């Protein structure tokens, strides 16, 4: 069961859109190493707009993710790749469908 989530909005710097896309695509192994991150999506939602959406069983899982290697790498490269700092929003999961076969 998941109870906590994150929505992280990212706006790429002009000319850096494909680097942001590559960064997010390459982040999957970091997230795979996080047992408490039960769902993770890197999304392109416009030409320069991206988002990360993820879910956790509890606050400890969410905190571990925010203190983990992906968050550190993202904030380390934010000034280089992004037009503004990542907008991190916490969320409470009201309902979820997680299909292990997906």
C-alpha cells in the first residue's frame, strides 16, 4: 500500500531540453535501488516541461528518496539544466493501482 507521494516539476533551460530528458531517463537505476520507492515516473509534459511523480508506502520512504542519490544528482545539476529550481510538492495518496506485471 502506498500513502505518500511526490510531484516534482522541472522546467528545462532553453537548449537543454534533451539533456534533461536524458538525465531523467538515465535516473532509473538510481530509483531501482530504492526499495521504498514503489512507483516512479519521469514524464515529459511539454517541449520544455518535465515532471517526476513517485509513490512510497510511508513518510520514511519518501524521506529516504528525498535524501537519496537521485535527489542529490538532480539538485547538483539543477542550475546547469533547469530554468528554475525543481518545484517539489508532497502529496498524500488517496487511492492507487499498482500492477506488478506492468
